[in-house]
C-alpha cells in the first residue's frame, strides 16, 4: 500500500497582509497587549513543605518546620524548574526507524540560596541534608523523613498567580558551601541539587483575572501568598506581616498546599 504525501499550502502565509501585520513589525503586539505580557524568570516562589521540625546532626533543635519552609523560600537565589523527559523505544525496519514512547523520567533541579545569617539558611540546609545522611554516625535516613513535598508558584508581574507545580518527594543529595575568597569578596551562597519523584501541574492560569487581592489568601485557587503578605516576595519592602498559622491536618493537593 503506497502512502501519499500531499502538497500543503499554509493559508496564513499566503495572505501577505496578515504576514505583514503579525510578523514584520510590532503593530500586532501593540494592538493585543493583553495577550503578549511576558513572564519574568524572577517571578516565582519555591516552597518546600517540611513536615517535621529540623535538628542538627547532634540532635540539637535548629528551627521549626514552618520557619524552615518560609526561610528557604526567602533565601532562594536561583532554581532550575521541573524537567520531564521520555526515553525512546526504537524499531528499525528496512532503511527506517520508528520511535515509541518509553519510560518517563524526571530531571534534577540545581538550586542555590543566599546565606542570610538571620534566616539560618546554612543551618536549615545542613539539617535537611542530615535527614538523609548523618556524617557523625554514618547513618542513612528513611525517605519518610528526608523527602518533602514542594510547591513552585509562578506569577505575572503584577502578582497574579499563573500556574503552580506540585513537586512530590523533594530532597537534596549534596551540601555545597561554595567558594571563599578574600581577594574578590562576594555574597556567600550555597548550591545544591533537589531531586523529586514527580512534578504535577495541578493549578492552571486564570487569564481573565489580573487583580491582585489580599482576599485570595488561604484559598485553594487563590494567590500564592497564603501565610505571608505579597510584599515579602514582590519587592524589597518586606515587613513582619505574619498571619495566623493555618491548620496542617489536611494533606491534599487542593488544601494542604494553600498553606505556605
């Protein structure tokens, strides 16, 4: 049986007036501003939802689970978002190859933090690493303890949340103190890699609403700033505007992650 591949003309390219309007200049974008507002790489929060208070390798208390979640979010410097790929299964026949979807895999995410002394950034990261490996007694922890769930919020420049990724099974497999230099002093930072088992995009954009409202706090489909005011993330005018700690008894994607 012969396979016929017919010639195809793209009607959008044959209409020169439309080509000129859309692709030769900025007129089309300027006439459709609402459709072409670009996202910014800096407009995001990554929150790791710790389920237990953190202790150092000697068992000394470091900080509460709530403070660990918030302090790492505020110390975050750079982050590579979720990566997904599918291995290929190939069948060769004659002079050709046909590819099929194989086993999916999830990539790791490099991440770095600014070492804010008052936020205990270094101590929190070290305590998190110690959940998986305590170098003092050579023990490896259980995944139940060192793997946390996380949430990646991405929003528009005005603060409206666009999409959220639920990251299941987050943990760090290295503790890197970075470089020290007396000749070229710079901000001290820590870099590591977050591994996770499954990224789930469970919240979709609401393009019809571009309103930033504090009333969205605490709602499953509302804003990303559920415990602390949006000033903590949108700029440098942060104040201690803590609200009441929410009840952490629920553990579902819809309700558990309305908390910070």
